[in-house]
């Protein structure tokens, strides 16, 4: 029973960490069926970056609870209280570190040039497609967020309607 109670906060932290992403291959539910603005661009450069992990407090809270429960089971009397407090503090510090480490992600900064000559930089998680300088791309902006993806190849022209 105690193991189940202790595992619940840790499991919650792992689930929440897995839900966050900046990948251009993953579309958020709120962006589905929403009209997006699309711009043509050309890749100028790409460099690897790391998106820092979040610290929502969930990791610290979960670690504090686990450490407090674990520490309070050691010793007896006033010693039990002291070890419970020390366990809670140590657990919170460790929980924060685990949350931050599990929510950081490897990403790329893509520098692009628009047909007007204007340049833009977009940071996004590494995608399934690899972009290289010179690639034609499109910038898809929806809900204030922009993602870069390879421009579709045009195989035939569509005749204008009369």
C-alpha cells in the first residue's frame, strides 16, 4: 500500500513531462482545424540547441512528499520528526532536479530567409525530417507559434479557373 502511495506522485510527474514537446511533428489539440498562416522561406543555417527543462513545482512537491514519508519512517519520537523534515527537503530538491532533467529537450534553431529578404529564427525540437541550408521550407504559424517544415514539392501546375 505504501509503495502505491509513493509511486503515484512520481508517475504523475513522468506523465506530465512526457506531454510537453516543441516538435514540429506534433500538433497541439487546440491547433487542429485552425487556419494557419503559411510563408515560404529558405534555410540559411541550423544549429543544435537545448530547450531548458521546466520547473512547475510538481517534481519538488512529489519529491517532498516521498522524502517526508520515507524520512518519517526512520527513528522514533523527535528524531522521527527531524528525519521526516530532512527527508522532505532532500526529496523536494531531488524532485525538482528530476523534473528539470526529464523535461529538457534537444532542439534546433533554424535561421531562414523570407522572399522579401527578411530573416527569422525559429527554435523547435528535432523533427523527423532533416533540414539543410538551401532547403525550401514553409513557416506555419498558428496560435502565436511557428514551426518550420520542408516545402511541398509542386509536381504540376493548376490551371486557373475561367
